[in-house]
């Protein structure tokens, strides 16, 4: 089997077929480190055991990462545990807002008046 035929066999068996040129270049390096049979066996295992929420790697990434040597956890050991925020299970203590003082009310009223005046002035300029 020629190197090109080996690459085509790899390409047809890989589940995500993108960036064929980069994959071919990576395949030329990878085939010196392992056999096509071990790659095809690893692809079958990758397809079967990859978590659903994760996309398949690009073929060049898979080859450059020597992912044919990846070890997968047994299916029963792959239990998804829920993630919780830092305050999970803790009651949040919320204090009631303090009543406004007469000075705070007067300051808010003054700010609102100035804002209205500025808006009116801007409308007359335009």
C-alpha cells in the first residue's frame, strides 16, 4: 500500500474531514511513528468514547498530538458530576436597604433637575 493510499484510508475513516492538506502533511510525519492499523483502531475507539459535548479534533491536530496513543477511561468511570457555584447551598444574607435621609433625597432631586436642564439645553442646540 502506498503512502497516498494509506492517507486516503485514514482520511475516509476519520470522522471530521477538514484541512486535508494539513492532515496530509501531519500524516506523513505520523506514519513514521506508528502504523496505519493502530491509527484506524484508535480512530474507532475515539469515535466510540469521545464525550458528546466535545467536537472531534481536526485530523492534523489529532495526528500531530499523537492521539492514537490516547487512553480512554472505561465507560462506567466517566460519570458527569454536576458543577456548582461558589455559593451553592448557602443562603445569601441580604440586608434590607437603609431608608434615605432627607439630605440624600434632596441631592437626588437636585441631580435629576440638573439632568433635565442639560437634556433640554441639548435639544435646543440641535
